[in-house]
C-alpha cells in the first residue's frame, strides 16, 4: 500500500481525534471534512486550537441544511476523492456519526481499505442512531481499532475479532499533548460546576431544558457554554435565561478552554459521552444526563453516574460520589500510546 492516507471526518470530536494523527510526517495525509458541524466554534476554531493546517483539509461544499444527509455526503466525498492529488488506499473513519457512515460508503466505492478508529463501543440501545452507526461501521470496515479492551471484547462477542486490534484512545493522546495548558488554575470562578448540553433527543424533549435549568440553578454556581444546537432550542422554546441567576451561560469554548474549565470545576453535568471520559481523566465526578454511556470504564471506577432525569437533586448526587483519588485514569485507555500503535498498525499493512 502507498503512504497516502485519507481521514474522513465531520464533527468537533472527530477533529480532536484526527489531531492525534494528522501531523505525522510518515504519511501524505489529507482530511475530508463533511461540514456536519459547520459552525465556526465547532469547526475552524477547533482546527486552529489544535494546530491543524486547514490547507490540508478539503471541505465539502453543499447546502448546510443537508449537512447530516448520509447519501449526499457520500456522493460528494466520492467526487472529492476523484480529484485529490493523493490516491488513498487507506481511509480512516472515526466514531459513530453520519459522517462516519458516509465516509465508509465512499471508501468502499473507491475500493480503499477502511480503518475504523474508536471501534467496538456499545450501549446496546439499537434505537439510537449512534449505536446503529457503530454497528454498521464495525461490520463493514476492513480493520477495527479499539480505544479500550472492553470495546475489543464487544467485537469478539459479535464475531468481529478478526482484524480488530486494541490500540488505545487517540483522544487521550491529544489530551496528554495539551496537558500543560489544560492543568492550569484559572481564578476567574472560585467554585462552580461545569455543564454541557448538546444531545438532540434532550434538546427537543418537551420541558427537558426548562426542568434541567431549574435543577442546575439550585447548585451554587454553574458554567454552561451554549453551543449552536442548544442556542437554537432556547430560542425556539423562548426560554428566559435571565431567571437562572446561578447559571453563567457563556460562549462556546475551544478544546483546551473546555477541559481547563472541567479541571477547575467541582464536577461535571453533561450529555456528551466524550466529556464524561475526559472528566474521568481529570478525576472529576460526572453526572451523565442520559440513560446509557458507551464508556463503561468511567462508570466502573465510580467517576460517572447515569441520570437522565432533569429534575434530579444534583447536589445530593454529587455529595454521594465516593471517588478513589489514587486510581490511574489513563490505563484503560492506552496510556497515551494510541498514535504510535495506530501508525505501527498502518506500517504493518505495507509489509
């Protein structure tokens, strides 16, 4: 195989993942970004924050209203691959988004080897679109690279152990590469909880945001970055944010700023699977505002509890956490060696 390597991504978390790999000089690397997350703070700001040269990124050009349409994305990816200077026979897809599946389809049409990074995660909730995407990507990919041994065992249970390899979590590599900036004290807020809300089913659920904000407002102080999807629903539902005096609704944060806020917080409330994992790495108690979480390790070690009820007594839940400060939060996720393991694997394909 050649040293041409194509990454197909489309969301903020996928930009973070690709940041752990794309700057290696051993491969001719190009990124196709489907624009699934096209807002500046969800896309260009993240590229800049993680020092990814956007000159090597090919952005799909189409009506943003169709940014989640798998068929349109796949067709446009195919056309983009045809005119690339590189001729990729190895295509990396990431995670569980619609961009993941669009990249998979386009790669198959291009007769490339498909390598699924962050493979094997499961919640066993087949009605969730993310779960369907995970299963489809794992089943049809040529190679599956898992972030944890739990995810590797999931694939073995499904008979997908062939060409499935534990490499570790590439997001931990990026986290550790930025550790110096993340682990800084920021005295702007002395004591606070940190919250993010983005999951579509939560945003559109009747009364969820009103009930959640009422509950969050009972905490001493909450910092909550308002991302585009949340902002839209606040406007649609005509929620008056001024009445929630204990919640600071702020502009979206960069990757490093986001985790620095987690580091300086007393705890996290989120419906982001990725942030529950990063909270664990920072040894912060985390309440997951959802019924399931694919990152089982965070729950097993007692740093994450599932609570889909927006009317819960969050202070009581935080008070009942029993944390082990001596735990190694990195060991289950590969200790920051995922990039080396992935490149060693890619090199083995050329032998």
